[in-house]
């Protein structure tokens, strides 16, 4: 799922519900990712409500994409630490290894 950041409402902050709807992920998943990857988010609390910036939505998208590709939390943290350059390479290696494993099992 791709989100065109230019099409997002011109707002500084997005509530949990708005972020959940935009990303197509349930609220509890966003809270879990926020806790697991707390160093990557600039969450602001307004009236005891989580508010996310556009940069947070991009980070959520990266995490969502990586988790859909089968990476666990530790691997996702490594990819986020190394930056976008290694993202495709790591995913390609993992996919190649999965194919080799399938071949070996047959």
C-alpha cells in the first residue's frame, strides 16, 4: 500500500485514529510499533492523546512493509538503523534465502 504524502491533509499532527485509517493498520498495532521502535517516533501528546507527524507515518509505512515481507522486530530495527539503502538489499537476500530453503526442503 502506497501513500502519496502530498495527498495527506495539510496538518501538523494526525491522531491515532487518522493514522490508523491512512495506513490501514489497527490502532493496537501502531501502539505496539510505537513502543517497540520508540527512538524513531516524535510522538506528541495533546490532551493525553497520541499525535503523529507525517515523518512518523512514513516510519510506520516502512515498518509495515518490512513486517509484511516477513522480517521480525530485530531485523526491522537493523534495517531502520542502516537506512533506506540497505532496505532493498536485505529484503532481496531474505527472499533469495527463502527460495533456497524451499528448494532444499523438496
